[in-house]
């Protein structure tokens, strides 16, 4: 009886990572805001990434090069463009690490207040959020902060190719 119960439990157990592999996405991330250097939105986004890492949902590192190498790829338009994606990909410097790189571009919309657009650009894929309030990542209501964190993580996962693309 015990063996049958154990066999049944093992049959329905979720698969475990192979060879110690983690299911937590890992990336080096550059954060840029269309408002330019010093835009508080970039700093808020870095704190959001650090919160995702503290939650155990993302392994986040900063690249060894200055993210300003991508600054010429930005315009004041918060909406994603193919030109921006191509520029970021061709401007990526040689890197010593094997960790994937994601460039997050944020900008304020001109519609309905001050929400933001978030574009996550990976080596071969992109993620995009049409509407996010980055500052809500530490909102006192867990449904608000959790929703913001989950949306940002989804954008990063899409850029890494670890999640099917969803045009929000």
C-alpha cells in the first residue's frame, strides 16, 4: 500500500530541474529611460529588479560595460520600434560572461496620466508592456505590488525566450 502511494505521488510530482538547473531566469540587465540619464524611472526599475531578485524570482546582474552605449538608440517615443531593437542588438559590446543580456527601455506615455511603457530587448526576442506603473512594485497592497512584479518579470522572460511572446 505504501509503495503504491509513493509511486502515485512520484508520478504526479512536478518535474524537478535537471542537473541542478534553476527555473529562475537569469540575465544581465541594462535599464534605460527615454527621459535620459538621471530619469527617476530608471532608478525605480533597478529597485524593481532588486525586489524580484530578493523574491527569488530573478537572478539579476549588471553588465561589465556602461549601458550608455545604447543611449544613441533611444528617442523620446516610449513605443517600441524595429529600429530601436536593431540598434540595441548591433550596439551590444563583446562580453566576457555567458549570462544573457536584456536591455529594458522605459518611457512615459502621453495618454491617461503617467503610466509607462516597458520594452525588454533580448538577443533574439522582445517583450513589451503597454502599461505599467513601475513605482507600484513596492505598493503596500500585495495584489498591486505582485502584479507589477509579475508583469515586469513576464517582459524579461519574453526577451529571454523562456516564455511565449504576448503583446500586452
